C-alpha cells in the first residue's frame, strides 16, 4: 500500500498512537485528545495531497505550500496553541519527530517487502513533515518574540548540521552538529569562511552559494564526508535562499540530513534484486539489463561481442546423492572458477539452477573466444570439494556471436541455449557454436529418416491402445490405436516426434500400411475375448488421405480392413472434409464397402459443415477435449458439448468424448447422453499385452475400479 493511501486509511490509528506519544512529550499530562490533535490531522491531509502530486521543482521550495485549504494555517496555529499549553520549542520539534516516527513505523510494519520507491516516498514524507515543522516553529517564535534564541535552541538540538552563510560564504550561524562536522566549537565558526572548512570542495565552494543567490531557488545534492573514526557518512544537503522583505537574497541557509543508513539500505535492496545471493555474481535480471545495454551499444558502434551459455553436467546427480548443501558448494566454486577465466569488464551471471552465462565484450575473435571457453571447461573439469566429498561436474558450453547470429537479446540467449544443448548431445564437456546447429540438424534429420525407413523391418514399431468406454455399461467396447516408435537410442517416441517427418519424406504410406496390418491381426483376437464385435480406431493423415490416388491407397490395406469384418473406425480430422476432391465421396464409399466406419475427430475445433456428416455417412463424432475439460461455466464448454451430442443423435451419429480426466466429467457426459468416452480417467494408452490383460479381466478400465 502506498504511503498516502495508508495515511488516509489509517488516520484514526495514527492519531491514537500519536496522542499517546504526545502525552509523554508535552509538559501537561492532562491534555484532552482534542487539545493534542489540534490541527495535526489537517497537516497530515495536506502532506498527503502534496505527496500525491508528481514531484516537481516547486516541491523543493523551502516553504510548506499544500493545496489543502486549512493545512498551512493549521501548521502555523499549531505552534501558537503549543505555546498556550505551556510547551517550549523543543517540545514542538519532538512532537513532529514523534509524528514522523509513528507514520513511518506503522506503514513500514504493514509492508511485506520494502521497494526502492517506498524509501523515496518516505523521504518525501519526511521532507514535508520538516516543512510543516518549520511553519509551526516559525509562528511559535513570532508569538514568543524570541525568535533568535528559540531558533538556535531548536537547531542546536537537531542532529542534522544547520547553518546560515552570508553571500560571501562566511558563517553567520552554525549549530552543534555542523560544528562537529567541521571539528570546531560552534562559537568559533561564526565569522569564518565556509570554504576553509575540511569538507569536499563541491559542498563548500562559493559556486554553490552564488548559484542559489542568483537563481533564488533551493539547491539539493549529496556529499560523502569522512569521519574522524575512519568511516564515511553520506549527507543530503539543501541550500535555500533567505529572502528579505524587498525580495532580495540576504543570506543562504543550509541543512544536511544524514542519509548513510538509507543509502546502505538502498544498496542492500539493489544488490538483493540484482545479484545471486548464493554465488555473489549477477543474477538473470542484471544480466539481461547488461545484455540489453551491450546490444544497444553495439548497434551504435558495430562492436562485436560473444555470449556463452554454460550448464553443469551431472549436477542433479550431485544434488540427489549428496544433498542441496553440497550442490550449493559446487555452484559457488563453479561461479568463482568461471569468473577467474574472464576479464573484469566481462560479466559472469547465474541464470538459475546450474546455468551460467558469460558476456565477453568487444571481441569477435574466434580463437580468443574458444580459448576462454576451453579454459572454463578445464576449470570445471577439476574436482569440486563439497565438505568431505570430492565430486566431478564438468560443463557444456554454447556460444553465439553478435552480430553474426542475431541482433536482439532474446534471440542471442535462445541461440546460446540451443548451442549448449547441442554440446550436451555431442557428448557433454564440449563447446559448440550456434552456427554449427544447422549442419548438425541436417545430419540428424537425414539419420532419423533413414532409421524411420527401417523401423518396420527392425520391429521397432508398436501400437498402444487407449480404451473407449461405453458410458451406459461402463465396459470397454472400443479402443484407439496409437503408433509408437521404440527408437534404439531415443527411447519410446510418440507420433508428434516423427509423423511430420514421415509425411514430408513420403514414408506415411508404409507406416499406415503397417498400422492397418497390425490392427487387422489384433481385432479378431479381442472380438473373441470380449464376445462382441470389438472396434479399433485408426488415425489417418489428412495429407496422405487427400493426396493419394486409388492405386496409392494399397489394395492390401483394403483387404486387411475387409478381413476384420466391420471392426475398424477410420478417424480423420475436419480438414479432410474441406478438401475440394471430386472423388472424396468415392473414397469414403470404398472404405465403407470394406467394412470401415468413419469418425470425425476433434469435432468443434474446425469449420466443417454439418451437411458433410450425412453426405459421407459419418458414424461417430469425437468431441474435442477442450469442451470436456472446460470447467468454467461462463465459457459455456459444457453447454456446447451437450448441444453437439443432441445434434449428432438427431442425425443418427454416435458421440465419443475425448480427454475425460475426472469422475465429474464422466458423470455429466453420461447425463448429457454421450455414448462413449476415453481419457486418462479410464486408462492411459497401453501396449498390446497389457490391453489384452485388461479385456481379459472383465473389460472394466482401471479408472472405473473405484468408481
């Protein structure tokens, strides 16, 4: 919550706490809350109004000028009222200090985290309180007609250095804090020149005073002043012109506020936001900022640079075997070793986990970049010590170059990441450049095509079957056949990993022929096992189906389908029906004569006409999973699904719902009259033997056993 919003919302609480503090400060302990609060609420409201306006040069004026109608007068009258209550000027200053502390403590305690902008808001609030205090003190002094003595009493009691200089820079007044800063007694400062004091030149030279006197405006700056104890204090100081009744500058007042703790807090916040606390190197946020700056710089100058993406190999094994403390030790050592391999002008950052990046500036020399990368690998290859254990991590490095490989931060990071993964695939503990990826990808594609061509002969293809459940009986009556490729090196691959490649290279016909033969061989077995005609759905490629001629759609496939005796459902997407093929109806008729039924897959995701459903004698609609899994009633997914089910039944078409994951989804589908359903709630796709065992156990899917 912003400070201004907090003050408005918690005004009552602030005043209650301040009442308590004021009773301890003021000399009369029997004051009523009304006497304690007189004009303070108006002062706070005026400060809120000023803080809600954008900071401008006008804000730096030495006077308190809020827009709230009663605020200025409230600040002035407050001083008079305090005099009437028997308070002295120190009491007044202490009251405002208590008010400042009350607001700051209550607000800061309400925040979960403190952001840099919060510190700035608090600083502005303190400035407004100081100005309100000045108004109150000024009126108090006038009331007492002892302005000089009271003014000095107040300033001398302040911990901040306060002073007044004439126009040639000679001290007219200095409080105790200023005298301590100059290492002289206060009474010896009067009459001496400010420029003679042992202070930084930009703080006490005459140029600052002449500027304020000439412009008649305050000047604000910061200065670092070494203390006698050897530490450094940071002051924010303000010079303000003292204007006489003729509008002329007759002197310059100065006040300094010790902001050392604030600066330390800001530095700590900034470091936490920009540095990795474990490894003490820049984090992702700071690295992206530096990379963005370097890209902008190189766009102007043409200077090349290199980006390295480093991933520790086998780091997960270290974490799992020795624990996260050991892993943290490895990360800290790795960051130090990587940093030791580059120049101070370069940047080493931890992106998260076991990933590091290096920004090598002002270089496009491949030999130099390779040497740096190899040195990093050599350092990471040395054993790491984690407690009493010695472990090996090594690393894989991807390298991308500006401007050869890209011109944006995002592109360069993506390039380096891809090159790093190529290094891992190449055997790890390697350095790979982004420009090597294209050649590697072409070789890998040619290799994969050759392996896919041989997959049927080498018995690497396999069908998995996902049960389709009849909702009225909760029994498995159908299944969808899903192709898998058991690759000898890459493991079990799903169709998304290779079917696109098969379509591009003309291998789809051979794969579909294999699928048809495999399905024909299994359906008779499952029909005998269940005692009912058991149907299997086969997905077909729309590209293959619409582009093939009669001869290309092999006679052997039709014969295989015909032998199954109406137990195959050919599933095709809506895009098939949008093709302008003159012989599309003949193709469908040919399949149906072979005993094949047609299913329209993922219905509702495309734009097919309802007229096609009857024209081509479609037997099933497979409802798109997005309608089934949409649990937000406002989006109307269930309503649309129920409408599709009703429409399909009107046309004599049965509906199969895909993607059922919960008992609730199954329940409302059954209530909506849906005929069949499939999804992980019932069973994941299973290999042939496991699917056969499932049918043998009573045709009830695993997901239904506890239903």
